[in-house]
């Protein structure tokens, strides 16, 4: 399933489907279209990169929390077991 992304570039709402068409037909497209596609890709790249960084931090915190709880649980089982 293709997720439809859109960005507001220079007050124009561009849908990813339109960008994909420009990419597919890049040899025949105008420089203006190519610039529009490059701007879209750059904006999508920044958005994706920021989300990956946020998710990486979240994943690190989850791992640390799990390890803390696992250690406590293991130590309690040694004492009670």
C-alpha cells in the first residue's frame, strides 16, 4: 500500500503520486518539474531522518528500561528461587 505524503512547497500542495510521475518521466520533464521533485524528495528525506532519530532514541530508552526491569526481576528470582 502506497502511503500518500504531501508537502507544502511554495504554497503548492504536491502529492507523492505526482512526484512519482515526474520521477518516472524525468527525461521528458521540465527543469521546473525536476526542481519540484527534488524539493519534495529533500523535504521527505529531512522528515524521515528526523523521525528515525526520534525513534532511535525511543528504542534506546525502551531497551534501557527493559534491561533495568529484567535485571531486577532476575535478582528477585535468585533470592526467592
